[in-house]
């Protein structure tokens, strides 16, 4: 049943289960530290760990079986969790990592390391960073709210709102959000990746990004396959702006950030490369072109990283306008937790639309379950985000009321692993009795 049908006919039971695919390195779009060169975040760095009980009244159904077959919840073991965070941060050479875990019984926080290589400022829950493809969930939720408001139907063809989209007469709004349009992912083009390396401050327009995509053949006819494509979400952002008659940043602010109290979250203008303070730097090994086909940097360079003789580049203020509605957001661990809980727990949509959205998270045939900018990762629903320098993960288990948010500030690691996703993979078995790292598959979502 589609979300349009749900708005007419009411809720439909059932939630599908699945896992994620490994990411495409082109939107590198979309989870302590050993010495790198002469630096070590332990120089002046701090690790702030805390575990706080949650009042009994908030306990909910914490003993219920988790979706995805991950068993029941374990009590939080802060020492074991700390050990995993330290291991992953060291192995993946992260200047800083932040982890926030909430269960009905307790909250675990580990703010490990610093915001900048050779720096002394500790990371915190309120440190701002670029969140990459987690932004997609904002864009998709806006469109679903517009469906509720009767301003758009998911069965509408894209051509009703935007002319010039190849196959736009047969591609539906639903197929954009579900990644089933077949439209080429512009971040997989050599032209874009070369420009990101050669002109990191270039201000991209949606017209330029979509032009890159439309110049390439479609992957498949609309609805006949699944391929993660940032082109889809950029189009959804264009449509949302047309319907609401204001810039996407203002739409997000009015509909989400202000009502939810997300004071550390923003969607910057295309020419704005700053991350408001307090913020983290972001670091990248290699180049975008080098990692198009394989997210790991060349073997000789990887050996230098492991030997501590090759440091990553600071890409903090590279212009992120090439991500647009698919990845341009800035947020904090605190705000991401607020957001993913509200999104998955149905606080942003009416009951029928929410149920249909959850029902629409279906296996893609490529190792993941996905539906209208929402992914399922074992028992958790949410998304991942990565662009040069930053990797983040946000997930919420609506059965057991578990929230996990994590981020790292050197991404991807030199061997291609996304730090936040890697970390969550190793944390999940400590949270559920029957979980394994496979519940959060290696690599995360394609970006």
C-alpha cells in the first residue's frame, strides 16, 4: 500500500526487515587515536564518558524482542562500551568520536578525543559537524508532510513539478524517495569527483548537478530496480521549495528545527562553507578520484598511513553545495538523537502516513532495506551520512526504544571504512542478546 493510499484508507500493519548495502565511495554522499605523523589526539585530548539512569516511568517496552531478530536488550555495560569506542577510534585514527546511546533504562555518552588534529578542544554532544546523507531524511519527511497536506501525491509524475527530467512523465515522486527512479547518481561521475579535488570551493547549483546526472543513461526503467542516487533527493528538494515557496533551509527550520528545539542544526546556504561553533574539523585521506571505484586509498599510501608518515587533509571548509538536499546539513549528536526519535516514532507525520512509511521500508535486493529516505539497519531505523571528512550514524529501534548516534571526524578511513558505521557495528552486539555485527552491515549506505 502506498502512502497516498494510507491517507485514504488508514494504517496498514507490518514492518519489513533487511540490511544495508556497502556504500558507493563517490559521495564520500549518503561510525583513542594512534599517532598520525607527529600528532596524537591524546595530546591534550579528553574522553568524557557518562552513564545516567532513565526514570522508571520512561522504561516503556525495553524487554520486548527487537525487530530484525536481535533478541532482547542487555543492561548497558559502560566499561565494555568504552573499550570498543577506544579500540575503533584508535584503529581508524579518529581525532574525535562521539557516541550517544539511549535505552529505556539508561543513557550512555562517550565523547572521545578532540575536534582538531593537534588540538586540545574536546568533542562533546553539542559539537557541530556535517551530517551528509542524514539530510535526506529531512527532505523526505518534508515531502511526506506535504502529502498529508494534500499539496502533492506520491503517485504524481515528476514532470508535474519539474520539466526536463529524463523519463519525468513516468517517474513518480514515490520512486524518487524510494531510490527506484533509475536516474543516474551524479556523484558517481568522474566530472564531479575531479571538480571536488580541483575546485573544492566551487559553489554548485542544482542545475549543474542535475545536468551531470541527466547526461548519463538511466540505470533501469522507473520502478524496475533500486540504485541509491543523490539525484533523486536533489529533485525532491527542488519540488519541496516549489510547493512551499521558500528556500529549503527555511522549510527545514520552520517545520523541524524550531518545533523540535534542534538549536545546533542548520542547512547552510550554498556559498556558506563555515560550520558554526562549537564545531569539529573533518579530515580525508586520498582524493575523490582515487577512491571512486575503491574507497581505500592506493596501497603504497595506505602503508604510509599505517606507518604514521602520511597525514590526512583538512577538508572542513570544502564547499558542500554539491550535496544539496541530499547531504548539506549540519547538526550535533544531541539533535540527531532528537530527530531520529521523532522521525521513527511518528511525531512528525499522522498515524496513517507514518505506518505507510514504515511499511514501505522494503528489501532492495542489494543487501539493504530502504523506503522514502529511511533505511533499516537491523533493529534500527534511520540513516547514515558521509562526505569528505565526516561520517555519522543515527538509528532508533521503535520496539525496544533504543537510540544510537555516532560520528567520527576523519572519514572515510584510509582503508575505506566509515568510522561511525564501523563503531556501531561493534556496539550493537553489546546492546542486544542475539545481535551480531551483521545487523549493521559493513560500509553503511551508499553515499
